[in-house]
C-alpha cells in the first residue's frame, strides 16, 4: 500500500527563537512521505535566517505584510496560504512554537487507514513551560460539558460524531494536534479569516465528518510569554465574543436540530460573561468590558441581563432598582438598551 503524502503546514510569526526546534521535530518524524510548508506571516525577527538552512527540505512562503493582524484574523490567513500550496492527501497543521513526538504522523496515518471516513485525526499531547521544560498540563483534549474525553482510556482510539461537543466549546487545544483529510477542505472550505479560526473550522467540519481521536501524548504545546493570555479568567473573557460570533455565523449552515442548542449556548455564554464581569475586582475594566459586550449583542436574549450588570457596577441603588424594574417588564428593547450604555458612559 502506498504511503499517502502528508503536507505539514507550519505557521509562524516572530518565532525565530524556536522555529528551528519545531522544524527539527518534523524532520525527525518516522513517517517519511512528508511535504513541509512554512508560512511566515511577515515576521520582523530573524525567522528568515533561522529557516534558511532548511530551505532545501521545505517550501517557504512569506507574506509581504502580517495578514493575521491586518484582518484581525489570528492564524487563519497563514493556514490558508499553506493549505492552498499543499499537495498532500492529508494536511497536518503545526504552530511554529509547538513540537511533535517522532511517531505523531505515523500514528495519524495508520488511524486514517483504519477509519477512512474520519475527516479529522486528532491526537492528545501535553503543554510545557518554555522556561524550564516542566509539564504544565497532561492533556490537550478539553471537555466542554460532558465526560467524553475525561473517561477516554489511555492509548485509546475512538471515532465519533463530536459536532455537539464542539458546539459547546473548542475541545482541541492547539491546531498542532490535527491532521485533516483533503476532502474536508473540498467539502467545507478553508479556515475562516476570523479570531478563533481553528475552532470555527472544527465546528464546520464536524457537522459533516466524524473525528478520530487518538489518546496518545504526541504533541508538545509550548507555553511562553507570547502565547499566554493571562489567567484562566482573562482567557475566558477574551474568547467569549469570538465564540459567540462563530456560533451566530454557524446558525446559517448548522444541522437543523442544532439551532436550539446554539441559541442556548449563545445565551449561556453571554449571561455567564456578564455575571463574572459583574463580580470582577477591577470595576473600571469590567464596566468597559460589559459596554463592549452589550453593544455587540444588543439583540440577544442576554442583553437585558448584561445591561443590568452594567448598571449594577456604576449607578446608585435607586437607579439600579428602576432599571431592574424596567428589565422585568417584558424585557428591555433596543432603544432602552442603548440608553443604558449612554447612562453608564456619562
């Protein structure tokens, strides 16, 4: 049986300090039928010089300007440049600061052979501290609202419809875990050029394809100052609105039976964000956050609750009571919600 060609798409921006180690982890793969594509999203550091010694073994694509920044799209544009240039039957994504164990691709290709209907083949891994190499977390498979991954036996391989798990949140920590069959891109298209583009792609792909999950630690996700988003609390607030935007876009193409789930998930995410922001120790930050959240979600069922939490932070008890009463009367309508924003902005 011929070994299928696997295109490895490595995306990087200002990762010259670690890109050589990442590249070496690909060159060390026991699976040899690889095409290696490095997409440099206009790095301003020494990435080009660091990559130069590998030029005879890779395809190097450099954007003239930083597309992720220009389009507020994070890694989507770079990933798409790599996919467009790829010739492989499978495309394996790798962030420029992550590492693979030597048998990572070999394991995924074997699983793809066993389960040819699976569109994505996902492995587990660990996250480690760049400074001292210590393991920070021993799994990169994240449970959303169930116990699917936490009850998965070590070394197990399962193929499942993960669409509904993904609708509750991203269960895959890094794109470096994922190998994607070319037919998935042909069916659902490329990565969207938006924030959290990887999660948005998984949602679209899982609506049409099963996902194979290999519970082996084959990826090493590097944690360092440039990719840490602060505390878990800060990371939660950062991802609320991008996730809500993804769910809203997906309503246009979702499975019909998923519409109610998505609407409830949007409401739950916004209400939880408002509740947590309302308890935040930095009242100035929380006020600004809730104002932005309310403006972006004025027509959401959660908007009255966001408005109430916004007033709770800033206004005297009498005004809070009046607004609470107004909210209780059939819910605030759009003009009233705009008035709340104006009041808090005074």
